[in-house]
C-alpha cells in the first residue's frame, strides 16, 4: 500500500449550479458527472494503467481524482485509494484527491459529504493533512475555498462558498 499523507481538495472548475449530468438516463448522450470529468481528463492526456482499470472502475480510462462529490452530495469513486492519482504533479504518489463539482459555490449536501469523507479518511490514514489544490507549490489549480478556514471552523460550510438558492 502506498503511503497516504495528504487529502487534496479540488473543484471541477465548471459553472456553479451545473450538475454535469448530460441528457437523461436511457437516452443517447447520457453522461454522469464522473464520466464528464473522465472525458475532460482524457483530453488533457491523462491515462490510467490497464492494470488499474482491470481492478477498479474499468470504464474510467483517464479520471485523475479518487473521489467526486456531486451537487446532490453523492460521493462517487474515480480511482482506487491504492492507485496514485493524476491531479497534483509532485504530490500524486502520497495523496488522495476529492473533487467538488462546481467552482466556488457548493450545496449543503456537498459540504456535508465532504466533511464526512474527510473525517472518515482522517480516521483511516492517521496524520492525514488536508489542503486545497491551491495551497500546493507548484499549484495544479485553484482551491475551491479556503481549506484552512474550513478546517478551523469545524468543517462547517463557508458562507461565501455556500450556494444560495434563488
């Protein structure tokens, strides 16, 4: 098992409010958010090894994240935890990645799921440090919110990053 020292929080950098579901179940063109992120990563040149694809999520050829959190709060696995990610060059070998769907406005369900996932992973990987993608140097992309503030606030939703329904 590879050493896991970091949990890195990313966002999909897609429009706030877009759940990334495409078409309807059973119709041509139906696509889930994880399939959409997998396709985006494929276009970036990311590839999973055939050995890992045989072992876990064989339909996801390129996904770089270990977990995605949909707008409805569903937590969906991308890569296996034992598989190195492709989300933060220089940090992939010792980190896990969670990607929130959206850019900087997240639903209450997403915040609740993120908290539960983070607590569960901290229990599993003692000493796990939680950072935003933008906290790294070099940074693979922006942090979706101030992760340090979120952690010091008992992992409660940050008001400036909580989606307000109109």
